[in-house]
C-alpha cells in the first residue's frame, strides 16, 4: 500500500509539472497575452484546472495576470537569461579549459555555485582530448571541493554561513568539519585567490581551483584541474590555473560589456 501511494504521489507531481509546462508553452512567438479560455483550449486542460495551475504559476512569478489575460512572468526571462549566460560562459571558457588541458593533461572543470553545492557545467579530459558528457550537471557539496571553496571564499559571507549551518559533513579523510577552522580556511583561500582539495572530497586525487570574477569582483563561476598525484605537482599548477582564470574573467567581462552596448541583457550568472 505504501509503495502504491508513493507511486501515485510521484505520478500526480509529474502530471502537475507537465500541465504547468504546457500552460507556459502555450504562448507563441510575439504573442503577449492569452485568456484563460485560450490557455485551456491550447493545452487541453479543463478550464478550472487551468485556472488553479495558472494561479500557482503567478505566485511563482512565472505568469502575470493583466486586464488582457495572462502573460509570461519575469521569472521566465530571468531563468532563460541565466541559461543563456551559462551557455555563453562555457563557450568563452572553452579555449581556457583546452589550454589547461594541454598544460596539465589532467581533468579540467568549469562549475558554478548553486545553493550549498557546486554544479559542473563543463569538463575536459586528457584521455579523450574532448568534452566529456559524464559528470556535466553533477553536484558536490561546496565545503569539500576546491571549486566550492573558492566560490564561497570570494562570495558573500552569508552564503558560506549557510553552508556551515547545513553541516560540514566529512567526504574525505581531510575534510574540514570544524566551523571556526573552515572560516579561517576560507579567509586564507580568499587571500591566495586559489583553493585546493587535498583529499577533502575523496581520498584519490588532488585538485586546484580559481575563480571567474566579474568587474566588481563577484564570483560567477570557477575553473579547476583535478587528478594530480602529489602536492608538489598541485602547487606547480596553481599559478597556471589562476592566470587562466584571471584572463578568462577579463575576456568574459568584456564580452558582457559588448553585449550591453548592443542592448542585450547582461545580468549576473548567479544569484
């Protein structure tokens, strides 16, 4: 009985999500407004159900109610712009990732911070000399990764405090789990502008990361190189990673300024 209830609950959730997407997808190019009847007709969803879901979408900022009917909300454009910015960041970052791949012959990553986790946006691997789909979109706790620590160190202290409040769970033999020690460590990471993962996320490889910053010094993303067998090679690679991150930051910032001069949106990549 419990299994059936869970399956029914999951099915209902998917159905609601699918119906919500259908309502948003009902808007066509250069079509600003739709009435409730038009939404119900295009989606095939009963009018009363359409009305209920539309109200929920309004609360989420995905729809707006006007005198003419319904229009897409600002949250839709913010999410779409964020996805477009992420894609453009990957595009601009690719030559730098490739350069680090050539220099280190290790795994090279591009990641962003999402809440208390890092999300891997792109990855290159020396064995294939090409982009790897495996790992892209995966997540790891920010507190135990070089990528996460550099983004926390360079970002607002409030985000780091949220990570600490959630708990600094051990993931490797050297994971920093004491809040006071972790805060001091982030201060040192911020001073050096690079972060290391020395058996903190696992007990296999070492990693070094550096931030991609906007012109105001706000962290947008980070790049890392992982796979080093020892500390000496890790420390030798740190200046190279930092140099490429700084160059990428400048070029990405200039690309966004150019977009602004053309009248295109250039809002921050991350909140």
